[in-house]
C-alpha cells in the first residue's frame, strides 16, 4: 500500500517536472544539438575527446535546463541582482588573475574548471535589466534609462579590456534589447544612432591592430590569403563546395584535409555546410527560425513585464548568436569569437544556452499556471 502510494507520488512529481518542458523548444533544441554532434564528430576526427566532452557539456546543459524550467519566475527575479554582481566580480577576477590564451585574458581558472565569465554576462545582464525595469514599471523615465546604460557599460568595458570585442558587442546588444523593449523613446534611438556613427573614427583608433585587420580582411580577404584572410577564404571555399546536397557526412575535404581553422568551434558552420550543402543549411536556418519565433511568442504572451523583457531579449540573443556566427563564417561580417548555438563545441557557452532555454520554459510554465 505504502509502496503504491510512493510510486504514485513519484509519478506525479515527475509529471509536474516534465510538464514544464515546452515541446516546441525541446524538439528544436534537440534537433540542433543532434546536428551539432554529427558535425562535431566529423570535424573533430583528429581530437575525438572533444566529442565526448561535448556529450558531457550537453548533459550538464540539459540538467540546467530541466532545473531552471521548473524554477518559478519569481525566483529568477530574486537571483537577478546577485547574478549580475557575481558576473561583474568574476570579470574583475579575470582582470586580476585571469588565464591568458593566445594573447587574450578571458578565462578564470577555478581549480575544478576553467570558465569564461563574459559568457555568464550574456544572460546576467538582461536578467538584471529586466528586473530593474519591472521594479520601475509605470514610472520608467530618463534617469532609469541612464542607469540602465551604466549597468550595461560596466561589464562591456571590462570585457573590451580582455580584449574580447566580439563578446563585448554581444553583451552590449543583449542589454540594448532589454532597454529598447522597456520603452526607449524613438528620439533617443535616433540620437544614439547618430552618436554611434560619429564615434566610429574614435572606436577605430581605440581598436587593437588585430581587430582593425579583421575589418580590413572582411573588405578584401585576398590581400593576405595565407595569413589574416585564410580563415574567411577557406570557410567560403568549404561552403561553396558543398553545393546543393553537400559532400556527405564525414566526406568534407576541406574539413578532413584541415584547411578549416577552429572547425569544431567558431567555424563549425563551414564544416556543416560542406557536408550537408544548401539543403542542410536551409534546415538549420529553419530550426533557428522556429527557436527564435517561439521565444518571441512566449514573450508576447508573458504575464509580467519582467518575463516579457527577459524572453524578448533571449529570443534576440539567439538570433544575434546565429546571425553573427553564420555571417562571420560566410564572409559578410568580421571574424569574431561567437559560437553557433547548440552546434559549436564549448562548455560555458552551452550551459549558458541551456540556462536561457530553461528560463523561456519557466516563463511559459508560469503563464500556464496563472491561467489555471
């Protein structure tokens, strides 16, 4: 009798937890992760440990998604400020005792693991801003937008100093999305746009030599085909050689002859395009479109301002990730270190993405609970 009661309670508990999963989000993320693992297996033939590492990363990300999906959005609001402060503290920690790799100090060694705090800020910042504007709902004014700019400026400045301009721009974009959806007046947008254009010469002079070279390489990668333009040219060759249907899984010549650099991480889209072709690219684009539209749909029907701002920001963050990575690999944007969501190899980035999807599911779950 007691065993039967415990079994029923256990079954009810599991049903409640599993009910938090949004089927559309779950199926789309699973499809992207599957395509990512197939591509990573091919791209990482010379270092198979990355495949097993990515399986571990996916498992951790799935666990994080499961837990966060069942966390009430009220709890997300409570951790917004601590998460932001922790992220800033970790960025300061990178400045003081960060690990330098290839001339950039972006990682923090915690002993048991090495993390990239800038990845955490991609969600901690919009979470903080969504919490702040929610608290100020109904009385948001000029001072609030100015304070939000300060909240954005602190982590962005620290990330730029690492230097990591690509991640800094993504964190900046994440903050700007929340500020925009919070009701930033159009006249402010016009002023900011004019200011951004006017500041371009200053920004150019402040950029590091390698950053300026990336912009020049974007304009004409053939000026240094064996040096700075090598990444872009080889990726373009791989994408073009895939044709309509691709060369087939494990058959990519550019990949297996090791012409594609960073082929398991930033340039994994070139591997995918070569082996799966235009048809595979259209499938990948369709999956990202479904993921982004689903996030925006959740935002549109969210119950509170905090949830609407957070879900909207997550949806556009996913769009920015995918657009910047594919644009970089395709040669229409400068080369920056941006992973392709759920496809590129990576630990901190993948766990952060799992956290983002879990937040979307939590927001959707809260809406269903309020309706009932």
